[in-house]
């Protein structure tokens, strides 16, 4: 993708604002001053995006737990934009003296960051985000342009922690292993990983308005630590095993078998017979090994493959649905929307904008 991403006709002058050390350069600004001033005495900052009403409305909330520990929530109501159109929202720049660890998750919609690690004169790196595909960074400097798919509501959450504080929270050993498992170092622009949606629930809860003052900060800190703990457990599940499972080899063979299947899945009883275990034992050991039941695992993997196929190819949706084992394309559409928060047609619309 290049800088020529289609956008709405009203792209006016840039407007600058600052939340902490992060500078936001608004790309769709009608020229008015920000309606919501930032009160530096508060730990919660709210900014309305200054975008034309014919595009929609959007806002950004920042909860500063400390100078080195912040939570972000961005919500974009872009129903007025063309369905699937990538709308240029804002530029984000940041420069810190020490590396910042960040994790970003999308609860709904599709977002894309054009990141410029070598400056604006070099073609950017595309970082796509959607539910189930999270982005992680470890960097001192950040220069990116944010685009969001129109035609619906898109919501993003993220957590940013200075590396020394992350060390203190997790311990040096766990912190180092976490970054290694993610494939992160200061020379890496960004990495994406498929993360189960339930692991991100604490980040959603952390921005709750049910508490105020010190109680709100304490609640948010607890939820942020719960998220980090869940992420560590998920990425280091192998280290938690106190003893090898009785049928580990068979369970891994089953996983590879499932990934190679096309079309309708065999029944659990058929799989159990093929692998010489009871259906109950097979499912229990599979879930213990990979964190999901056989059905949930296969469904997740197939929908992820379908998403990639829709984004990267012109294979008809009906063919994709048949290959994934759905008896009717409408069943595929329903399952896809339940997982990602938007119908598969949105992905094809986004692809046509590239």
C-alpha cells in the first residue's frame, strides 16, 4: 500500500494535539479547535477526533496510570463512510529515551497502520489489525499513519509500558522470555500474532467508568496486570506443564491432521477411532494441549484461513465456504461475522482499496 490510499474528498489542513508524549496529527480536520481540552491534572484524557460529520464520529480515551504506563481506547463510528473504504484518520509520532512495550488489539472492524521506521521518504510497512490478530511493538521512536475501514464501528484497545517498568512488573526473566516469544526487539518495527479474544477481556474492562479517582487507577492496574499475566501464560504454556501428557504425540498428530483437512469435518467419534482414544479423552487432551476444544480450534483456524483468502485472493466466497465444510454460504457468513465482528464482504471491500 502507498500513500495514495483512497480517502474522503475533504482532507483539510492537519491539526496537532498532544496526549502525554504522543503527538497526534489529525488528517481529517475541519479547522475548529478541539472541543474537549486535555486537563493534565486528570489521569483520564478524552479527545474527539476532528473529522467531518459526513465521515462519522470518533474519539480517543487515554488512562494514564503513570508516566510510563498508559491504556488507550479508540472508537470510530464510520457508518457514513463507504462500506469497506479505508479512511485516513491520523498520524501518530512518539519519541522516548527508553523503549516502550505496546500491545494493540481490535475488538471490531479492520485497521491498518502504515509505519515508517526509515522515514516518510521510504515506502511504509503495512500492519493490519482485526479481532484475533494483535500487534506488538518495542521501540523508542514511532511514526505511523492510521487508517480504518468505513461502513461500521471499529474499536481498538492498547497498553503501553516502558521497558524498565515491564521488567519490574514481570521480573527480568519472564519479561525477556515474553519478548523473545513475541519475536520483539528494538530493531523490529512491529509483529502480529493470533491471540484468543478472551485473553484481551481484561483490557476491555480496564477502561471501565464504574470507578473514580484512586479506585479507578487501582482497578485499571489490576486488569492490566491480569492481561499481561494471561498473555505470559498463553505464550509460555509449555513451561507450565509439570509432566508430559500420556498421548502428546497423538494429540500433535491430530492437530496436523486437522490442519490438512478440506471440506466437512469427520465426527469426534470418527477421529477418536482413527487415533485410538475415546472421544472424551481425545477432546480433553486436545484442549489441555492447545487451549481449545477440537471444534473451536478447527473453526478458528478455518475462519482465519478464510479471512486471508478473502484478503489475498479472488476465490469466490461460495467456494471458500464449501472448502471449509459449510453446507451453505450463509452459514459461513454468520460464523465469520460472529468471530470477526464484520461480514466477509467487508474484507473484499478492503482488498479492492489496496
